[in-house]
């Protein structure tokens, strides 16, 4: 179609997580608007949903921290020359560096370079690449403040805050899964049936606060509450030592029989909808905290540490769920209050996926309207 864009998104892999979800959402919006969408990554479980949007996937292992990864610079340069994208959008640091070097050696006009800062990365030269986009998308005000604090030389006009959003129809207030799903869930996790379900969604990394969740569970059960805990998405390949340590902690705390650890699942919405409390206990500040919005949109209370993007969302939509980081005693007190006296949450008007998609595509169009760099513009 006339005026259509060609956009190439770059990320390490398509397994699970907020970066991957945002990639799919923008890919879907591009195709729906009549544009061409390309994604380069090492692949993963989300390639099939990506292809279903009408996007094209190219296998490039751009995220492996190894000198061998540098060999992909030439391959990415050839890919860019072949696809002739208007926009190259890097969503992670190593892919961004490879794209930067590939674009620097490109013969002829260059596409516009966009980055999204999805995380509060450790400041330094390696992370600074994420501030070099012609537009630097920040997924929250927390991220924008982080960039300005640690990279004060970044031109303010390059920074664009586009919050991650949710689908308010999919995560509609009061949604509950059907009885068939409930029976299947109870059969898969019999140790969770019958009690107050606490769910902590998050990858199998110490930073997600799994140990803090197990400690909280032990305090709640000591207070007489029949609480059960699901560490949703924590079971991942290569994390066996970490998971063994969590299981040992649960055993020593006397709660092993009411804790379940699962791999990433596609029914996160359903699980949160039947949860008495959704936890966000990351020990390190996070950039956004999408699951906070998803749970609150469903009408489920969220309890989390008041820092980073999680704190930003909780202060805006559910302040009684925000607890100072690391305060285990207050965390337990607040959890007991929320479980014994469940709040009636009103529908929230948080940022939506459609708003995020529209803002991102508008940014692409704005840059593309100036023409390719080196073609009389830029």
C-alpha cells in the first residue's frame, strides 16, 4: 500500500517476558495498519504467535554474550540491505550494539534507529547504547528518570514515554475463567486447591523475589491463614540449582506442601483472576510492572514493593498495595489485611495496549516522513 512502512525489530529471543510481548504487540499493529513487520531473534516459543500476526521472523542469535555474536554484524547488515526497512528498532543492549555497528557500515541510505529502554539497566558504556536511538522510547516515567539521571547528555527531546499497556477487554474487570479451566488447574496443582491463592508471576531469577514470597507465605500460615503460593513462570531451563534452593527454603519453612512452581504458561490471566492476591516482590526496581496493571484491571488486589515501575503503578492505582522494599513484617501485615478483608476494586483506567501501539506507530511514521538518513534528510 502507498505510504506503508517496513519495520525491523531486534531482540535476543522470543521466549517470554515484557520485551517479547511488546514486540508481538507492535508487530501485530504494524500488519493490521498495512505495514510490513520483520523481527530478528534467536527464536523461541513465541515465534509461532508472531508468525500468526502476519510478521516475518528471521533467525539471528543477537543476544548471546560471546565474541562469536559479533559475526552477526555482517549478517544483520546484509539483512538490512535486503529488507530495506524504514525503521530498525532495537529492544535490548547487545542487539542494539550489533545494529549500531551494522548501520554504521551500511552503504547508501540508512534506516532510522529507534531503541526502547525496557529495563533499569546498570549504568555504564554497555547500557549507553540504548540512549543512542533517534528516538528513545521509555516504558514508564521511572525509566525516563533513570535515563536522565545516569545519561545526562541524552537530548531530552529524543526521549518519548510510551507506557506498556494492557487489553482492557481481555483483562476486563470481574472476569473469571470457566469451570472446565478451574478443574484442569486444580488437577495440575492439587496442592493449591481449597486455600487462598497467592500468585507471583516472574521468571526464575532471584531478583523476582521468590524467596521473599515463600517467607511471606510462612508468616501468613503462622497467622492462621490457609494461604497457598504459585511461583508462576519460575521453572525455566538452566535454573535447577535456584529452584532446588527455593524448594529447600519452602521445606525448612514448613510450607513445601502448599507451594507450586510452574514453567511459563499461556493462562496467566485466568490464574490471576482466581488469585486472592497477586504479588510483585522484585528486589530490584523494575521498569514498568505490567502484571500489576493486568491484575488490577481484573479487579484483583496486588501487593508489591514500592520502587521502580511497580511502585509507580501501585501508587497510581492501588496505593494500599505498596510496601517499602524489604520490609517483610509490614508486607505480612498488609497481606493479612488484604486477605482477611478483601477490597472491592473499582475498574481502573490505566494505559492500554491500543494506546501503546498507536503511539509507537505514530513515532515510526514521524521518523519515516523525514526520509532515510543519507537520502537528503537526517
